[in-house]
C-alpha cells in the first residue's frame, strides 16, 4: 500500500494558481507523484488551514512583517526549491534625478508589497538627520514620511503615469523594468521558491514524507545517470573523472578486459565529463535523465 494512502490519504497543500512559480510547482509535485487541487498561501499555512505550501520567500517575508508586533509567525520554511529566483527591488526612472534609495524618503512609492516596502522605508526614515536654522540655532525638524500606495498589477507603469516617484517590484530578467524606462537602485529581498509548512500542522508524518519526496525530485534535477564501457586497464583514470556521489557501479562484461560503469554526474558538468571520458578511451557513453531519487546529499 502506498504510504501516502496509508497516512490518512489527504492533506491541504497550497500552490500558486498562476504566475511565475506555477508551472515549476506543478512539475515538482508531478515528479513526486502527488495529486492535488490548487488553492490560494502564507496566510492559510500560518493559520493552520493548509499544512504545506509553495510560495516565494518574498511572499513569506511580506506575510511575516505584516503580522502584529506581538504575534509570532506560524509559517516555517523547510526547503529551498531552487527555482523562481528573483529580487524585490527599489526602482526609479532611469533618466531621472534619483540615484539612491534614501532620496525617495518622503516621496510617493507604488508597490504590491506594502509591508516590506513600509519596513524598508521606515528604516531609511529613521536614519534621517534634518535640521534647520532658527534664530541662528540649528534645530531638528520633523522627519519626512514616505507615502506608500498599494497597486496589484502593472506596478512598473506608475512612474510613467506620474503616480509615483519610484516603485518596489519583483525583477526576474529585468526586461519589464527596462522596457518601462526604470532602473534598480537597491534590493529589498532576494527571493526563490520555498516549501513552507504550518507550525500547527495536523499530520507531521505526512509533511515529512512529502518533503522527502520533493527533496528527491530536486536532487534528481541536478544529476544524470551516465553509463559507459571502458577497458579495465583505464578504470583508475575514468573513476577520477566520474567518482560518483559515493562510488561508481562497475560491472564485468563478457569481454574480460572490459567493464561497464554506471555513475551519477552533475548535469552542469555533463559536456566536459563526456569529452574527458572519450579521451580516456570510454565508449558507448549513454546519459539518462533522472526523475526522482533518494540519494545522499
């Protein structure tokens, strides 16, 4: 019997229903043999209504900062999924006069991440040192307060429309930012997709099982299985090229002077490894992609 079915069969697991993370999430869960229905994420996980979720670090940070001061977060990040990399950045018109984030203090900012943005500019505001001369004496004057407005979409258009002096928005490739005539002057948060769980989870054993499966998919995505034949006399040379995660699997062939080798190699090193194997007289080199694994880290 499948252990998932054995462990009460179901749990609530939130994934994005659209946007930059959705397809990668679907592929990850499919590779883990997990069937699901999508739902809308950090808030539901934090309240214990959802046991597991996939979202960006930016969303988790936005959720945590928005909590009341005395309320602890009930969201725990348990696994970096290593996709969906982006940055939440402060952006201004490229041809404008503003070159540093501190110059935006007291001005108009538009963003979808109001909690992170308010926290970021509050720190800049606290660093202000403003004084004016009154009757020959330098006296402090009230600190500037940045005006932050929420916009759900097309944040990058705010400056061109005259709605904002700067924006705080996510940047992946930077193409949308450049097309809008903007440039980044600071980074608020660097983000990637993460697996999160509720600290109020009702089924920790199932959470651990699914986490293990997802780890296996992520591990498999980094490696391929390489198989080749090589003269036994060259075995010391090729095992230096492909040492494997622990050791290669070596099998004798019917030809006494030859062996077959099976070994995991890092996908990013594949082309160079194959070139070196050929130089070491390896033949019949075959590479097979991995779907899932339970390899040691």
